C-alpha cells in the first residue's frame, strides 16, 4: 500500500454555475477502478458545509481516508465560495478549523494559486493542522491539464510508500507539466 490509503474529496461549484458539467469525481472513480483507491466524495456549497466535512474527515473512523482532496476555486492563500460568503476563506481560517486534527494526513488543494504564498505561511498552515504534507498549485491551472496531472498524483500516492518517492516519480514522468502547473508539495 502506498502513501494514500483513501481520499476524502470535497468539491465546490466548478464554474459557479448550475450548468457546469465537470467534476473531480470521475477521476476518483477511475482511480478506484484502476487500483482500488477508496474515496468519499461530497459536494460543498457553503463554508459551513466545508467546516462540517472537515470535522468528518478528521474523525478516527475516517482515518483510512488520509488524503483530504479539496477542489474549489482559489487565489493565493484562499478558497473561494459562491454561496453565502462575501469573502474567501483564508488558510488561517481553514487552519483554525483543522488545528491539530490532520495528523498523518495530506491536504491537497485542487484550486488555482492557493499555494502561491511564501513558504513560511504554508509551513505554518501545515504545522497548525498537523498534516504531514500540503499540496497544491501556484498558478491558475487549466482544468484538463490539472486533471491529467491529478490522475498521476493519486496514482503515485497509491503506488509509493514514501511521499518523496511519489514526488520523484512525478518529476520523472511529468516534470514539465508539474512545473507548468506550479505544483508544490510542502512537507
């Protein structure tokens, strides 16, 4: 078994539109069919729902879902919400919600530019939550490119027992795409 034993996926409205037809769920279903990666998937429309599902993810009974996969719109240090929220959620707010509760888990932001911050702020967030790593993008990513890369990320996390080995694999097979997307792993 690799780094990932399971994925707890939370997704916001992809295009802030009721007509949007794409989601990360088919990628997770593909990975389950390919290599047995188990997952929980929930749509999230409000910050209150996100906070509720953060709590659910960190419960001992859900410890097998050690990757928190958070797919939202983003900007540097923030997740954007369409419903009932006048401003984005900051990493500091998210860190407060998860404080000390993400031990031995990985937080993965599938969101544009969330990790385009100084390394100090990202390390503080990782340490505050207790996460073993925080992953995400420094750039505004193209949906198709990021989904192709996400497939490789989760496949690597399934097959490699060490996060460093998974990162080396990603550099070997998709280093240019990783660089283009600005994908970071903060350990």
